[in-house]
């Protein structure tokens, strides 16, 4: 599993498939452990993608003039 260039959607689809297979309970223990490990990597990748996207979300800041300034959360002070 090469997760470095994988999109969020593909990682999520593979994670869902891993969960489906694990929930069936028909895998040999070694295969189940490998699938679990891959699933954890995919879950971490998905979480990282979501965290990155959240930082990029723009918010509208009202100005005194009644207009709005678009500001990215990433640029906001912590």
C-alpha cells in the first residue's frame, strides 16, 4: 500500500473495504492483522487529509464597511 500519493477518496474507499472484510470475520489471523495495520495507516492518512483541508477552509470576516474579507484559517493567529 503506497499511501504517499493516494487521494482522500481512494484511501477512504480502501479503508471501508478493509473494515468490511474484517467485520466478516472470515480471514486468517495473519491476513486480518495485515489488513488491520493497513487500515490504521489509511485512517491516519484520511485524518491528515481532513486536518489539512480544515486548515485551508476560508472564513468570512465582517469589516466595519459592511463588506466581508475572506481569510483563511491557516493565516489566522492561533
